[in-house]
């Protein structure tokens, strides 16, 4: 394992009470299982979908916007407190679900049927990416991890800047709208590959079962990015609502 990946997993291990990668004979009986991490991801996704219906149907736009801000804050906290993922992940799922519900409502008002299609495509991307990783066609390298980190930081910076400046990438009539959507999707898919690798290595390292929540949380944030990027791309292919 490379020094970069070694450092990353040492941080996770220390957060959950492990000081090394070697199997600990005194470790808790219940250790990390990839299957349970994916089960938790399914639970978080269902929670987000339920919250999304509320965000679409009954939650005012102002509250939905505040929910998105809170979700972003929860992600920032999780970077420093991975051990809190059991609590932070459900909070994120609810808040992000409410915000995505409101966003989905806006897209649906522009192009009919785009939201269900985006949900199906998001599931397809997740399953396809997991299949590619499992077959070994793509290997996660330290360089890939670094690129994902840089890409995520860039997206956060763009999101924050958009609160104060009208950027062309948020204008449907600009070619940058589609280009930015594709870039988001590439970053999201690469992030999923890194997350899948973390899940596999966490199981091999026999981290405590609590770490399953951190993995599920990470995959959930990547799924959200996949969904948003697909919405953006589908709107371009649909003609941005101009055919209605």
C-alpha cells in the first residue's frame, strides 16, 4: 500500500480505535463488513428519497435552501469527526434529501419526466461503477485519490462562489452548463471508485463495525453528486425545456 493510502487509512483506524493496519487480536468481535456498509447506504438512500418527496411537495424553498447549507456543514464536520458518522450520516441524508427534492422540483417544472430518469440513471451508474471496480478493470491509485480530493475542493469552491457571483456554468444557455455537468459526473464516478476501494480495504483491515457508517456516508455524498450531474446532463439532451 502506498504511503498516501497508508496515511489515509491510519487516520480512519485511529478514529475508530486502531493504531495499525495489522489484524488486532484484541479487536472487537464485530468488525467491518462491506455488505453492512452497503446496507447502511441503502438505508440512507431511502431516507433521502423520503425527505426528497417532502422537499418537493411541501417544504418551502427557503427552508430547502437552509437544509442544503446544513447538509454541507455536516459534510465538513464529518471530515474531522469520522467517528460521528452514525449520527451525521442520517442528518445529512434528511437535509440533502429535502434540498434535492426542491431542486428536482425545479428541474421537473422545466422538463417533464427528467427526475425519474435521473434516479434510474444514478442507480445504473452506481451499479456499473461497482461492477467495473469488482472486475478489476480500474485500479484505485494514490494519484486517483489526490485527483478526487482536488476535484471535490474545486466543486466546493465553485459552489461557494456561485452564492455571490453569477457564473456561466449555471446558465442553461451557456455551453459550460453541459461541460460542467460532465466534469461533475467524472469526479463523482471517480469518487465512488475510491469509496469502493476504501470499503474493501476497511474490511481487510478489520476496522470496527462503526466505520461502516463513515463508508456509507462517503458513498452517499458521491451518489448525490452523480444525481445532480445527471440531472444537468439530461436537461441538455432534453433541450433545456425548450421543446415543451
